[in-house]
């Protein structure tokens, strides 16, 4: 089971992602956040294996949030436009998904996450 | 017959053509004139040498003039005929010098000799027409290619304008939100699809128009704001104020939408608690004022993209293109709002 959280400022976008993630029972959504400060609290609280992270957030960017973390979980970026794809490599992102997310791409991203988390051994199967 | 060219061998062609002309003349004379071979050879040499020299000099003259063949048609024809006559006279004089020793021996009359002026002029006219025609064709071709290039550039610029008018973030976020709405509230989702297509159609139709009516622009603005609102929901509050009397005024298309987009980006999206946008459209005696306020401050924040003002810079450039100095954009802080005002002079 992958312990995941969603960080995304639009409620409907979170709704959409949750809907898409219903097809992946191995991903358990442990919480969701709409702002950077909520996100920071949530990460401390649930210590997730995987974050679905929007880059455009009010106040801080998704990149800013990652920079402030002591240990960075696996990250799948979700964003509407591809101008930050290169920058996302600097943060060891597993994948970079463009909204509206194509289900097949989401499947690939989750498979990659599973492999990575198994290697790390941080995943309680 | 192809001749000349700055880069394509003028000299081989020029030499070849004149030698060929000389040979033809030699054989023709040999079978018809009954003159001694020495005279026929001399004649051919005079033709080849003279023709070669005179046309080469003419080419040099044209090059010196740096004549881009852009003269008026009448002047051009006059210059062509004049040059041809002068060339023929020179050529004839040259031939006369060459034949001076033999001219009396064979009793060639002055008139008879001078009649050579006609075929010489004909030959030169052909040479000149081919030379100039070739260059005109080349020039036409170059102009054509340049025109195509220019058109491609314009096309690119138009696409660029369209791109800058429809923000991809807006577009894909809207589509993504609509996807979620389809499950949550199908009726609203259907409305949003319609609004989305209206905005898109508006951008496609008016991306090249100089001006449209305030009424049209306001209709699209409200659809845009409603669509934006499904992204921010209660975090975005807005109002649009415009007097009925100014609905028939004209203004550049997409400007209000770009201002609203800018206001959303800096006043609503940047704050966890959202913000408010107020759009006012007013008319003074000689100005149309488009005022967009958003909550927030001007102090530069540490942001992902440090492009505060890129949107406004684009608008300023567009206004400059459309109105030159008859429009201006200003940005001020009137807490709790940042106020962007566009002022367009009206002379009616």
C-alpha cells in the first residue's frame, strides 16, 4: 500500500485526481491540502510515501515546499502546463503529469512509484 | 539562353556565347561573301572582340550604377535603348578602326559600312534584354522568396498573439476542473463547456481585430471570470461595473481578459485566502478608462516566476501598436487594492 497525499489548490482538481486514483487501490489517500501551510502540516502528520504535488500554489510553489522538507518523499508533479518539466528533475520527481491527466500516464507514474518505493524498502506491502 | 549572374559564371557564358557568335559569322561569311579569308577572320575577330568588350563594359556600367532595375518603366526603356545605340556606335567605330587598312582596298562605301549599325544594334539589344531580363527574373524570385518569408513571420506573430491571449494554464485548468464537474454537477459542467468554447471562439475570431465593442468584451469577460471561478470557487470574489451608455464604445479585444488574468494571478492565486477583483469601465469627456483592481500589494513577493508585469508589459506593447501615444497603462497601489488603469483617448 502506498501512503499518498494530494497537494493542489483547486478543490475540483483534487476531486478529479481522487476520482482517477480510485482505479489504483494500491494508492491510499491519507490526506489532502490546498495551501502550502496546510501541506507542510499534513506532511509532518502523515509522513507520506508519495505526494501528488501541484506546482502553482498560493503563497509558495510546490518546489518551495519540497525545499523546506528534511526528507523528501516520492513526488509526482501535477500541473496544467509544461513550462516546469525541466526544473522538476532537480527535485527527483518520479513523474510530471499534465492536467487533465491521462489515465495511462497516471498508471505509468504509479508503477514507477511502486518500483522506487520497493527499492527504498519504505513501502509496507 | 542563360546568361550571367553575380555568383553563377557570367564570364564562361559571356566568352562562350561570343565565340559561338564569331564562329557562326565566320562560316556564314565564308559561304556567302566571297571575301578573302583574312578579311572574314578579321571581321569575325572584330565582332567577337568588340561585342565581348562592349557588352562587358555595359555590364560594368550597370554594376557601377548599382542599378537595382527599379527605374520607372519609361525611364528604364529609354535608358536601355540609349545605351544600346551608344554601344552600337562604339562597336561600329571599333570595327571601322580594324578595317581601316582594308576598307579602301575593297572599296567598301561609308554608307554600306554604316549599314552594319542595324545588325549590331539588333545583337546588342538581344544581349542587353537577356542580361537585364535574367536579372529582373532573379530579382523577382528573390522578392518572392522574401515575401514568403515575411508572410511566414507574420503568421508566426499572429499565432504568438493568439497564444499570449489564451493562457494555457487557464485553458488546461478549466478543462481539468470541468472533468471533475461532470461527475459533481453535470448541469454546471455543461454551462462551463459552453463558456469555454465562447471564450475560445472569441479569441480565434478577434485576435486580429483592432477594436470591438465594450459590450462584446464584457460578455466574454464575465464568461471568463465564471470559468476562473470554478478554479478558485469562493476564494474569488468579483464585480464588473459598466454604465449602459458606454456599451457601444469600442476598445481593443481581449484586453480586459488579460487584465483580469493578471489580477487573478497576483491578487487571487497568490493568496491562500483568495481575493477580490473589481472591473470598472468609465468614460470621461475624451477618454475611455478601463480600471481593474485586485486585492494585494505591489511589493514584489518571492514567487516561482518573477515575472510580475509580463502580462502588463504585453498589454502596453499592444496598446502602443494600436494607438501609438493615444493610450496608456498605469499601475498604482490603493490599499487594499492594486489598481491597473488603461486610458484610451477618444476624439468623438
